[in-house]
C-alpha cells in the first residue's frame, strides 16, 4: 500500500465545466484534434492538402469564365478576377466553417458518448481546420493583387483584420448553434448545405452591389447592406481590389462603421450561441 | 476515509425519441402523437465510494450499470439527484473510442492520452511505458486501421491505465483481447488497486470481479438492490438470472 495522494481535491460534479473558455484551457488537445482532422481528410489522397488549392481554383475558373468573360462582367469591373476572388476566398471560409462545424458533434459521436470533454472543442477544431484551408487562397489572392499593382496600406490591413474577425466569429457562433441542433434533428445539415448555396449569391462577389441598389426598394437595400457577410466581403474587396481598380466604383456606404457593428453583433451572437450550446450539450450523449 | 465518489439519489430518465428528423417531428406534431417515450434508466440511486476501494457494479443487461458509470464520468448528467467526484476521472469505457483509424499508433497515443486529460509533457514522459505495455513497438508508425483487434485493444487499454486518474472507471473491457494480455491487464488492475486507486468496474466476468473488488453493488431496473460483500452480490446476481428480482 503506497501512494496516499498528497493533495485532496474537492468533490465536484463531473461534466459541469464547459464553454469556450475551456477550449482555451485545452489548447494542446485542440491542436491535436485539428491535426487529426487535417490528416484524416487527406490521408491516402494523391494531392493531400493540395486539394484545398484545387477546389477553389476550379470554382474560381468556372465563375470567371462564365460571369467574367461570357457575361462580360470584366467590362464593368476592372480586374474582375481579383474582385471575384477576394470575395470568394472569404465566403468559402465561411461556408466551409458552417458545413464542417454543423457535422462536428455528430461526426465525433463515438467519442462524445464515451468520454467527457468540453464539447465546444469539436466545433472550435472544425473552425480552425477551415481557417487552415483558407490560408492558401489568401496567399494566392495576395500574389494576384500584387500582380495588378496593388500596394498594401494601413487602411487595407484594418479592413482585412475586421473582415476576418467578422467571418470567423460569426462562423463559429452559427457553427455552435448548428452543431447542437444537428444532434437533435439529423437533417439539419442538409438545411445548412442548401443555405450555403444561397449565401454565395447573397454577397456582392460575382456581381457589384450596385446592381442590387438599382433593382430593389430602399428598405430591401438596407437589409442587404446590413448583412455582416456583405460588409465583410466588401471590406475584403476594399483591401485587395479597390485600390488598384481604375474605373470609378462605389463601395457600400459606411463600410468600416458597418464592419465594427457587424463584429459587435457577431460577438453577441457568439455569446448567445455558447449559452444555447452549453444547455443543449447536456443531452448530447444520450441523443447520439 | 474520504469519499471519492458520492452519488445522491441520482435519477436518469431516457426519452426514446421517435422522431429524428424535421419531417418526422412535423408529422408527429400534426398528428398530436407523442414524440417521446420515457423510462427511468436509474431511479434514485445512492452510492458512496471511499477513496482506494474497488467497487464492482453487477446486474443484468439494462439494469443501469453503464448509465451509472456515464453519470460518474460526466458524459451524462442526472435528471434528479447529484453526482460528485473527487479528482481526475478516466475511463476504460469502450477501449479505443478515441483511437482514430487513419492515424498511426504514435499519433494516436498523443491524441488519445490528451483526450483522457493528459498534457503534452506528461504524455512525452509516459510514452515509452505506454508503448511497452501495449507491445506495439514494431507497429508504432503504422496506421491503426491496419492493427489487429488485439493490438487495437492493447493500445487503448495501455493509454487508459497510464492516465493515472484518481477515479478509474472500467466497463466491459476484459471481454476482448488475447488470453495472455488479459492476464496482464488483470495484474495491472490489481497493482493499481494496491496503489490505492479508486475503481468502479462493470463486468459480467464474476471470477474477475470477485478477485478485484472489495465491494459489490447489485442493480436491478435502475435501483440498488444490494450493496455489500462482493461474493454475496455475485451470488444474488446468479440467482436473479433465473428468478428476476427488483
């Protein structure tokens, strides 16, 4: 008989801890989960991580050829390729985050049923994986923008940071909600995938925002411009495309103010999402 | 003695959901059919486990043994009553739940150990010992999906016993694996018991329970029907198999 454990910890209720703060405390595990997801996804595939270049490249080529060349959008918009791509990398980041976070709890069902972990770890890991996939696109965007004579500026950098913050916070927040509801309604993930198709067209990425202004009544335009996604995409275009574009182009009004409001709104939604998730997660183990 | 696990009249209700999709939910709501069917998996169970004791949970299938373990581990929360635990809880609840087939043995050791609550320095320190106990040296850099069932289970068990938790939960794990390794597991558990670890074991293997446990708790239909001497609990279980109690 050895080892009478020196410090006697308190009696606590297991499974009580949670919240995104716990994710920060489990950084090491989070890192391993992200690595696992990246490895597992590309294991045994020819290109490996290269696929995260191929998908956006094909996506981009199709839109550029159809909308830019055939529908002649590149006559209205200087450097249409940069315009399109700057919106596309950001929106891909968002839709991919939604897609994978929604599945993150169900996808880890065996683990969640057996071991207690702060369940926020899984949506957080999925968001980070999407962020990793976002990096190659961002690098290509920078190279492309430099090729069109773009010079980085302080205002541009601020726009990038603000847009990224809005997308990441909102993606994680909605991802937490969707992941929780997907446990209870198995077809929730289908709804999200359909929503993602709409999201791509709900932002001024393939078309300029002015076509919306000229087509809809004022209240609808206000609604459109209030979308944090529209603001984030416009901020990205402001950063990477706008400075080099020669033709006169109006950016949506009050872009930075809207950006800050969007970020505040996204943080609010994140707080709400975390609360809903922490209540829902009590029944995860029995529902999965 | 200090108690390690305190369960106070814990009740766990399961609702068997009939509807799992938006379509089914809508149909059932329109028809005003119930969407749930409730039953008590645990019904006012109280249990105190002192530090350093090994308790065997016995009972027929569906008597609530695994549910009780899940409440203690925190995977599930009681609907009524309270469950409290002192220190780190780790479980051998389904060996290898955290093993990922696409990752190598080495990667899985780090991942699974982190899942069970170890930090990076601790894992690095225990790495060689985990590998040696699991006897997988040659296959360390092979993907786990190519492992035999025995190797898989050895790796899972080895990681779990190296967690050195304050409370160790073991659910039906001794049923698998090759006989030689089973003997090794048994010895390891006996060593952990001697070191003063608190353990709760669920198994159908009565000789094993008699050997390891200080105390037996017999559950029937979600209630504790006997709590005391392990031999007596085992005898009651055998009797209940022929004539149900509860």
